[in-house]
């Protein structure tokens, strides 16, 4: 069936967004953000019971392959069905959270994993339904008049949201990280701040005149590199823009 829905047409500099960081340890971390960088709400979406069942099935597959060297078609199908159910639950929670806080745009990372997957978690990464979650969120969001956008995913988790540089992951708990200034924070939450900031930086710079954009990029050079922008750069950009508007108002007065 088909359905006609009118999407929200608010300009980017006046809309509220929900930035989503999808992960392996936590299914999704959502942040409601205003154009000026104000954080209004946060949510950690996690289904440990579902992931525990998937982990048990993957363990059985791993043991069977180690002994028999292959097979496990039935177990793989069972794991895929469990994983699909997990993606449906995650997408429903994301859209529900965005609706509760009146967000008009869902912002995701453009996740494109290429090459061979290595490490102890390669089986979990192999069945990670990141694109399926985004696709389901897109369908649900459009039915509720919410737009969907994607930003560059490079270094959103590696760079601290406060602009202090690269983070160091906790070896025992990959959800936690330590900033270069010694601050300990949730890595996925920091990434969701950076995702929302990159969206606002991109959308607000697009609407600026060329002279204003050149002046802004000279004062805040970090906004020129979309692959390394963080939440702190959005705050600096808003501060510089506010000072420029105030100067223009004083000149006119």
C-alpha cells in the first residue's frame, strides 16, 4: 500500500534533531539537540536479553564449526531471526523517543564497512544489522512526518566531543573511554553529540553567504573538515556567529 505524508519543512537552523549513534555494546544512543547545541534529552537503548540469546547461538555455531568444520545452517537461520527482531525493537524505540521530544530530523552516521572483519567480535560485527535499523527507522519516521539525514562517520567515536582530541577506550568496557584531559565518559554518548553537531554545522554553513562563510572558516578552521568536526566546534561556530550578528546590529544602530 502507499500513503501520502507531508514531511516537516522547518529550516535546519530552527529545528530540533535526534542524533543516533548505533553500536555493538549499546544498541543505540540517542540525543535530542537544539540548533544552538543545547542537549535536551538522552536515551540509552539496549536489549541485553536479546543480545545474550544471540551470543549463546553464536557460541554454539562457533563450537560446531570448530569440531565439524562447517554446517550449522539451522543455527544461522535462528540467529538471523533473533537479530532481525532486535533491529525491529531498536528502530521502534528510536522513533518513539524522537516523537516524544518533538524532533523533526533523525541523524545517523553513514556506516560503510569494507574489507575483512577481524578480532574476537567479528561474528557479532558480521551480523550487525546497522543498515536494516536505519532503513526501518526511515520508514517509521517518514510515516510520522520526520526527516532522516546522514553525516560522515569518520572519527565520531574516536574524537572527544569537548575538542580535547582522541580518546582511549577502556580495555575492560568498550562503552567507556578516557579523554586526553583525563575525563572519563561514555564513548557512544560522545559520538552522538558529534553526530548532531556535524549535521548542524553542515546545514547552517550551506545557508550562509560566501563572505560570511569565509570569515567564519577563518575564525573556526575546524568547521572546514567535516570528517573531524566535534560538538565543541558547533559551540565555537555559534559563538562567533552570534558575535558577528551583534557587531552588525551595533553598526546599523
